């Protein structure tokens, strides 16, 4: 049956290495310092979970460059992890390091992601409705067909990000790091009552 955190007490610093946790229910669980390296977490429910210091898979330390930039050191919570389809709705992910993370189809609606590093992350078809991404780093992130309705993107860095067909209805785009000419792809992006960096509200594009 579905694995549920409520049957296992305090899970802080728990070791889940290489465990099969697909579809596991971690809602509201204290997972601070837990070790998820090698674990399968597809469609796990982490709504309201406390993840500070939790360890996930990171990109391999090859010492070589990938996609034109240096692979980061393993100093993060979720860097490089496959969290596709995972439910993070309403979860506090402020200042989390999610470099290169696969969040395809993830539910991040209402998530707190201020200062979160999403460099190179795959957010294709992800739902970020009402998420707070103030000063987040979306450099080279793939947001193709992502839902960004009513998202606060104040001072977000989208250099080289792919926002093809992204839905920016009601989104708030502001701050000096919204460098739209610097490689950001907005082909087919949906603008409706979107607040642009210059303060104008548009339904045609910034």
C-alpha cells in the first residue's frame, strides 16, 4: 500500500538511500537532514514537508563541463535529482539549490521559492501557479509550457531561459535581472494582465 510518513514517526535524518518511495506520502513530515540519495521519488507527495538539509542525488563530479558550464559541487538539497511529477504545492523551498533538477510536470503551485537556484532545471509542463520566486535564478531553465499564472517573478534572472508556450497570465515580472534580450526564449508565451519590468500591464508581451 502507499507508504505514508504518519506511520513512521520522526523522519529527521532518516536514511532512504536507494529506497523505492514512488507515490510516498510525506505530507507535513519532518524530513530535515534526511538522506534520499538514489531513492525513487516520482509522484511522491511532499506538501508542507520540512526539507532543510535533506540530501538528494547531485550531478556527477566529472570535472568536465556540461552544456557550457561547470558542473556544481554537491552542496545542495536537490541538485540534479529526478523529481518529475512530484507534488511540492505549498512547500517552503526558499533558497533551495535545485541546479539541474528534473521537475518535469511537478506541482509547485503556491510554493515558496524566493532565492531558489533553478539554474538549468527542467520545469517543462510544471505548475507554478501563485508561486513566489522573488530573486530566484532561472538561468538556462526550461519552462516550456509551464504554468506561471499569477507568479511573483520580481528580480528573477531568466538569462537563457526557455519560456516557449509558458502561461504568464497575471504574472508579475519586475527587477533589473529580467534581462529579456539576453537569450530568453518567449516564443508563443501567453501574456494576459502580465506586469512587465517597465511597470506596464500587457496582454501582448513585454
